[in-house]
């Protein structure tokens, strides 16, 4: 079982860095290890959280400038992550996965059609810049979801950020990883304080996720932007189908 958790963490770290969606692999692995759903989700969140930061550091030349907008965006991600984690611990275990397929499917469609959405948004703005408040609100909403479950958070954040920054997908991916780090660490703090983490399984998966996250961050630097986009779309579609079959049948 330890080998399964390590390999799942390794694969999840790479997937999170490139496209987002590691939970498609790591959460079922935690369930296979015998953890209850809420404990499996909390333990999974701890295991994959550092991979986001390592992926961003691996592509450090695309790190965003520290300015007021970045600070407010990170703050929105932290607050959303805390709210989502508290919500997860408050709802019955059998209910916490029900909205997941619809949310992931919507995010995947949003990302797939991001260029058209960008063009439509530009026409609506009449040359004005995207609304910072709308961007912050979108990030905060996605972060609540990320703290609650996390599957597809990378897809959702990438979709939101791509609408507001169509110029450089690598820059979008690095910012996505920074925001996902903020969401994950905020949620993880809540899970640890509440004693919702099973540490032996988490430590094994964490070791694999650290290695995979750093390797995936380097992979993003050499992948063509269009290839990365298709990886995101395919990952999101796969997660939508998987979770719909698992929780809605």
C-alpha cells in the first residue's frame, strides 16, 4: 500500500504542475488505503499542497511581480481556502462530493472556450481592462471550492486566470500554482488543527508529490503552450466523467 501511495503522489505532483487535477489519482489512492472520505480528502490535501509551490519555483522566471493586486489575490485565496475547509468539516461525509462533477465540468468548458470568452469579454469592455473585483471574486469562489475538496482546483484557477491574462500560458500556470499553494496551506492548517489528517499515509504520498511537483514544474517550461492547454482540457474532462460515474450513478 505504501508503494501505491508514493507512486500516486509522484504522478499527482507532475499532473498538478502541468494541468491540475492530481486529486483524480491521489484521493482514490487514499480511499484505497482504507481512509474514510473526509479524512482521505484532508490527508490528500496535506500531501499534495507543497507540490504547487515547488512547481511555481521550478519555473521561477515567470513568477509574478509582488504588487497590490497579487497581495489581494493571495489574500482572497487564503480566505476562500479557510472557508472551504470549515465547510467540509461541517457537512456530512456522504454529501461533500455531490457537487464536484458539475463544478469540474464547468471549469473544463470554461478553459476550453477561454479564447472565445476572452474575445467576447474584450468586446463587452470596449477596450477597458478586466475588472479587478471580478477577478478577485472569481478567485475567492474557486478557493472556497479548493478548500472544500480540491479536485480540479488547478483547472478552475487556470480557466479564471486565462480569461484575465491571455498572453502567456506559462505565466498563468505559475500564478495558478501560487494561488493553489495559498488555498491548500490555508485548508491544511484547518485540517491539522481539527485532527482530520492520517499522518502515516500522508507522509508517504507527500514524499512522492514533492518529487513529482518539482519535475512537473520543469516539464511546463518545455511543453508547447497548445500541448499544455490540451492536457488541461483532457484532465478536466477525465475528472468530470470519473466523478460523475462514481458519485452520481
